[in-house]
């Protein structure tokens, strides 16, 4: 049998002479002729002079900003002829950007000699075997399936961003949606915080991998020793895509073993930024249980998802800040300046909200209304300032008896309202007795020996707020007319 003889012409482009010599040693025997060029310009000139079956470009020592256009024109000039890109995992942003110039295959480096030779042979097979109808049909079906998967994951993330009512859970739900992508065993989101600190925002694991344990921390990750090795940290720090298609290529044996132990074969890190070239606000991390080549459409979808997620997180953060500011303004505008309790308007808001919750979750709600007995007499004897100090002391004593879910509002000159969620009438009556005892024991300037009258009412049936307050007012009136310093339960 005749020995196989190489019959193809190849070109290898790299600026370093030692690297060109290394490639010739590793792969030179696979070609009839190998042209070695030190720049894209020299390669372009060589392509004009001679036919080149396979173009191999190693961008490991090139500057993407300065050299992208030159290398891109090399790819474009191929007109679809086989092109192989050798790209370091930390600089994987080269791949989708060069794919915009024309079709190419890529190999993530560092790669050993046998892996490189295998990849070169696969590229050469494109020359030697023209695709038949069956292969073309298979490729079309594969592309259609790929596009359906991309569309499904994009829609899932869009639904999360549109439907998530709680901004704090958006990141968790996004990670959950991303794990539906074929091969994804773990997804995570990282966000840049104040002072440039990167923190793990959320993660979803299908392989029991915990990134906090793996990275030995959950925040200030840009100070981690793995910053230059782990793709999402690289993506957040450099603002560019990073793709590790074999854990051992990171150069850290311990990290590689940890990933392989969790069945992670490939890690993709994408920067979260509003636009291409903008400063990264965080990173998206996808870990796969298989090694797979990505198409131009997949890279474009990943970039679109990262941009969409960044927008969603930014909107969630904006909503959180707006809610916080609204709460502060509401607190400022809804607070009684004398006692620190809610004012009458705030009391109305709380009452409507708690009645809605009681109806929605079918839980009890009770109200307690009380007033300082003899407030007008205290004012007349000691003056308005002393009477106000007495009200302030009364509010403080009451607050000390309330639970975390209870709310206190001043709804009249000397009248207060307590909202007691999840509380039935007997429990509210017991609370009222505590409030009455605390008021009696309180030190009230100008109100020595002051007491309070208290009314209690529980929300019933389909009763609205007005009817509930009317029954409560009746109970308070009974307490006042019945001798004061007492608790009166409203009629059911």
C-alpha cells in the first residue's frame, strides 16, 4: 500500500520566530508546503502570490485593538476557504470578532502537539471531502436545532426579567433559566460593587459545585489569585469574553481537578456591559459538562444574553434604589414629627394594606385604639409643651410593647392606632392590657398618674376599613365612658 503523502499548502502566521519554528516541528509534516509569516500584512501578500489551502493564525501575542482589522482581512480574503484560529483562553474575544469576517475553526490554547495536529487534520478534511447532500441536510438540521435552543433560552431570560416581582430574586431566576441550555451544569452571575469589588451575586448548580467554596470567597473576587485563570473573573476584569475548553489549560492543577471532579469540561465567561467596549459591570459564567465548538450565532446569542442580563440587573438595582428612596420619603412624609409614630395618612395606608393581606392570605387582623385620658386637662394645667412630651413618652412606652410586625400611628390629637397582623381578638386584648400597663408605668412630664382608655376590634367577614374603624371607635368610647383606664373589646 502506498504511503500517504501530504499534498496541501498551509500558511502559519505569528510574530514570534520561535513559535513559528515550534508549529513547523509539530505540524510541518502534515503539509506539502508550509509558509511561515510574521504578520497579517506579510500573510496577505503571500496569499496574493500563491494558493493556500489552509490558513492558521495564532493570535496569542497579538494586540486585539491594533491587529484585529489586519487579521480580519486575512480571514475575509479566504472567501470561506479553511481557516484555523489558535486563540488563548483569556483572549477568546478574538473568536466571535473574527467570525464576523468569515467562517473559521478555532482551537483554544495552550494546546499540546497532539491536540493541535488533530485540529489541523480536521481542518484539512474540509479540503479533501466536499460535503454531500446528506451531510448538508444534517448540517442544516443541526443549525435549526441550535437556533431553537438559543431562542428558547433567550425567551426564558426575557420572561424572568419581565415577570420577576422581587428584584433580589432576579439573578437567581436568571441562573435557573440558563441551566436549561444544553450541556450547562452550572451558571452564575457576578456583579461589580462599590470600590471595584466583584461579588458572586447568584448561582445555580446541577452538579453540586459551590463557587464560594471553589473560589474560597464570595466577594472581593478581583483580588483573588484566580483572577487571571478563571474565565468569569477574567471577563469581569478585562471586559472581554474568556473561554476555557479544558480545565487543565488554566495552568492551575488544583483548580482543574476541582472542576473535573464536578464534571466540568468547559467554562465560558462573558462580561456584563451595556454595550460592546463599555466597562464591564460584572460577568456571566456558564459551565458545561462537555467540550463543544460554538458557532457565530451562539457567540452572538451569548453576547446578547449578557447585555440583556446586565440591563435587567441594572433595572433591578434601580428599582431597589427607587423603592428604598420611596420608603425613605414615605417614612419622612408619613411620620408624626412629635412621637415618631406613623401619622394619620400613614395609618390609613397601613390599614388598607393589612386588610388586603388579611383577605389574600386568610389570616386574622386586629386593631387597638387608645387615647391619653385627660389630655385637655394636662394641656390646661401644664401647657402644650408638657402635654406633647407626655404624648411622646406614651408613644415610646407603647412601641416597647409591640412586635416587629405591629405598627403604631397617631391618628388624633391624643389618639393612637395599633395594627396587629395575624392576631385574633383575645390576643389583641392581651396586647392592649400590656399597652395600658406600660402607659400607666411610663414617666410622662406633666402627666403624673396619667392613664389611657383602649378599644379593641378584630376584622370580620367582608368588613371594610370604615366599618372596622367604626366598631373600634365604639369600643374606645365605651372604655372612656366606662371609667377610663380600661380595655374594651368591640362587639363582634
